[in-house]
């Protein structure tokens, strides 16, 4: 059964790449027209960004008293990203893979789930920080619209929701259990007219909460260790912004700091709140329109968007497919 699931995921990956083959060809053609040295440097920084994912997860696990290796976690995180794209389920498929990997390595599923929540919280927090400057610049240019405001509020609500859950878990396992049980009952009530059965187990949510609360409690009294994940989370965004700048330079397109921050923050915002995995088909349009509204010529906007997405989206997807296969090859007896 396990081999069948692995083969199925790899098949979904191949089908996904085939369905996007024309888009990949266009990206390859665009990248070939840029400055080779700068494109190569951007690809190198993206590779380091993937490794930094491992450092981020390693630092989070260390806060939770779990020992991991950064390079191994980089491979696991990249594989989870790949699964989240080719088998989209609202982000649950990637999270399920992280939990399955934790069980195979003998790690606590509850603490691994907490690590995943902390990673998402760091992503939301870092994005909101960058987004604050981006929205301010759009407002200054009178280019701020309701769509950007609504998406920002959704992201803020998500960050606040995770903050509340983490706070409840740190205070008491019982409080977190009641909160998660209420969430499970609410989701079941909303979905029951469509699927005619409970989607989530309230009992499982209740028992899981105590295991998660134990992991959250491990963070108490470790302010210095908590700063490490925050640093790596901010470094993730800084590396992506550097890649964005290198893409502009590679194609000889003029830019300002405000243009970079505003367009990058909007693209990443819609990558998070988009209903499609990693914002496929949405981020491309949003970024192109955002760049055009910031006085970048439309042809250059399209080129910058394709090149940036090729480096920061398609490269991780391909790397994730390779690491997913290699992880399971290495586990064979």
C-alpha cells in the first residue's frame, strides 16, 4: 500500500508537469534571454533558500526539544511542498506528509504538528511585516484596491487565529482541547449537508490537543531559542527579495526599492490566500498587474513575473519531486 501511494504521488507529479509543459517551456525561453551569470546566481540563492527551510524547521524542532538535521529537514520540507502542489487539499497533503515522516522517524506527531503551525505562523508574520510596507506604498500611489485589503485581512485573521491557538496551548491543554473541539464541530456542521458524515473526529481533536499542548509548553523559558526560527523566517523573505532584485537586473529593467517591496508583498500575499496550490494561475496575474501599476512596462512585467516564478516556484517543485523519490529510495531495506 505504501509503495502504491508513493507511485501514485510520483504519477501525479509527472501528470502535473505534463499539464504545465507549455508554461515551463515559456519560462525556460524567458530565462535563457536574461543575463546568464545573474540568473545562475538567483538559482544558487534559491537553492540556499531551500536549505534555509531545513534550518527553519530544525530551529523550530529544537525549541520543541526534538533533534533533527537541517539538510534532512530541507529535503522533507521540499518534498512536502511538492506533494502540496501535485495533490492539493488545502495544504493538508503537505502537512500529512510531514506527520507521516515524523512517525517513521519516531518523532511525536503532536510536536511535529506544533512545528508545522509555528512554521506557518512565522510565514504569516514575516509576510505581514513586508506587506505593511507594500500596502503603504500602494496607498501612497493611490493604487490600493479592495482585493488587496480583503486578502490582507484574511492573512491577518489567519495569523491572529494561530496566535490564539498557540497562546491557549501554552496556557492549558484543556483550553486548547475545547478550542479545537469547537473548530472540529463547526467544520463538521458546515460540511455535513454536502458529505453526510463528520469530516473531523471531535474525540481525536480533543486528545490531539493535549499532545500538542505538551509540545507548545516546551517553548516556555526559551526566549533565545525562539529567536532563531524568527531569524530564519525573516531570512526566507529576504532571500526571495534578493532573487526578485536579481531578476530585474538580469533583464535590465529599472526598479526602485518601493517597486520591489510592493509587488513582492502582493505576489506573496496572494500565494498564501489563493485557493490554488502556491497561487498557480493567480500569482502570475497579480504580480504582472502589480508591476504594471507601479510603472513597469507591461512586456517587462510579464518577463519579470515568468522568470521569478520559474526560479521560486518551478525549481522547488522539481527539487521536491527529486527529494521525495530519494527520501523513499533511501528508506528501502
